[in-house]
């Protein structure tokens, strides 16, 4: 086993330039969540890589968003939805938050030891890392079980189509490594908040704001009252936050607003808090602060919290030791952000998140990747996989 570990880690070290080339192509390909064509183009790059390395890959077609890709290394990989939980899953999403044309406006660049570009850290570097780790095991063997690489296409909007695929994969998983970007200090994520993304639509009544003001019913007035009540549900001590981050409505400046909409971001830590807060939001939406208005609430997307089980804690300890042998000092971190790792953890699969290369300032024009972290993080992941049985996982 020590000989295989040396072969794999040495080969990965030799792939640094190839990793950067693959990352450049991926970052320079459009891939916003609602751009199915672009996300699937990134998927085509992933599939070409695997076929070039003799790795089987299947495409799980999706209707609205990017298709899911499933690559397998090793014989006898358990099928999603089965009862035999033995696959070692490397997971990541191909979509980004950026608008169409962003890679043309702001292509992949390198300045010193950092790379920049849309999605360079979140999470295209993690995808490239997973690709090369799977290729290393396909070349040298040594994995203590079948490896599955799952590449989804809609995480940034709550995985509306990807979630069933992820949950099915988790049912057959021995362990899940989600390659979201490592924290700026090199940490990995052992806990995350859950999130619910909603919209509430308000119906009022139009009227001329000067000629017959009293006949109007202001949906925007109702929107303002609801926003104040919803924001008042925030409880920082419990890790519960409410944010109405998008609003729209009205017909013209001289018309009492006949409609309005607000979009809500709810974050929470404890699973039980979700239903409590949702009940309060539903009551606020149902109440008419401005008589005569009506409102409806719809859930647009949802993430489950990542909570650390005893088995997940063992995975972290094993990964931490593997990272140490790769020259990295890694600590566990809690994140207010959401990720697909919450879905796998909720299915009972031991899960660790943010094992990808280190980066920061995700979702912004300043997003960056620490290039010198690509090889050591790939080596740490490979070592952790090789040592799963040693760690009792």
C-alpha cells in the first residue's frame, strides 16, 4: 500500500501543469446555473478527460439544468438507490453564479501564485482535482472499494434536479468527499447551515395615485410590512438569519401598486429550527397588514444542513492525518453557506466538505485560487481514500 501511495502522489505531483490547463479550459467555458448548454459543455470536457484515461462515464440527462455525470473506477460499483453502501464518492458541481459571457469578459488569468476567473475556486478547481485523483486510481489501483465521481449541474440554485441524483448516490455511499473550495486558511468544512430560498407574491389593486388613491390597495405597502416582520425572525444566537434579498413590484410611480414580490433567504443550524421558522414565515405571508391584499409563498430551492455524525468525525480525523502527510495543516470549520454535502449527510453517508483546492472570495469578481494548493490537496484526498480501512470507515 505504501508503494501505491508513493506512485499515486508522485504522479499527481507531475500533473500540476496538466491540472492548470484543464482548469483554464473549464473556467473559460460559460456555466451559469441557468445556462444548460454551458454547464453541459463543461460536462463534455469532463467526459473527454475520463474517456482519455479509460474511465467509464455515463450521462444522467436532466430537463432544465445541467446533466449529471457519473464516472466509475473499479469493478462492482453499487448502483444509486441500492442497499449496498460501499462506494467512495467524490462529488462536485459544474455550475457557477455568473451571467452569460462572464468568461469572455474576465477569462482565466494567473497573477503570481493565484489564479482568477469565474468559478475558479467555486468549484471548478475541485472538479479538476477529482478528475485527476480518479485518473490516478484508474492508473495505479489501490482504492479500497469502487470509486464514483459525481458531477452535477445546479448546486448554486439549490440542486432542484440534482438533489434526487445526489441522494440516490448517497444511499450506496461508504463515504462522500465533496470538493468545494478549501477555506482561505486551508480548513475543510465539517458543518454547514441549511437554507430555504423562497418567494412571496402579493396581489393588491391598481388605482391612480392622485385621482382615486383611496380605491387602490398597495401591494408594495404590504411588501414593506412583510419584510419588516420576516427580518424580525432573525435570531443570531441560534444561527437563524432571514434576508429578503430581492424585491420587485408596481406598475408606475403614479399608480398604487397592484403587485409586488419579495425573495427570502432563510439560514438555520438545527434541523428542527427549519419547521419552526417556516411556520412563522407562512403566518406572516398569510396575514394581510394592508387590508385587501393577498399573498402566496413558494419554495424555490432548499439545502439541508451538514451535521457531523460520529462516522463523519472519523472521516475528518482520517483526512486531517492524510493532509498532514501531504504537508498541510487542516482544521475543521463551520460555514454559514450551504452545499450538496448536506443532502448526503442527511442520507446517513459519512461526509466531509470543502476538500478541494484552497480559494476565496467566491461569487465575486475577486474570486481566486491558490495554485500551490492543487497538488497537495489532491494528494491528501488520495491518501485519505487509501487509508479508509485503516481508519475503520
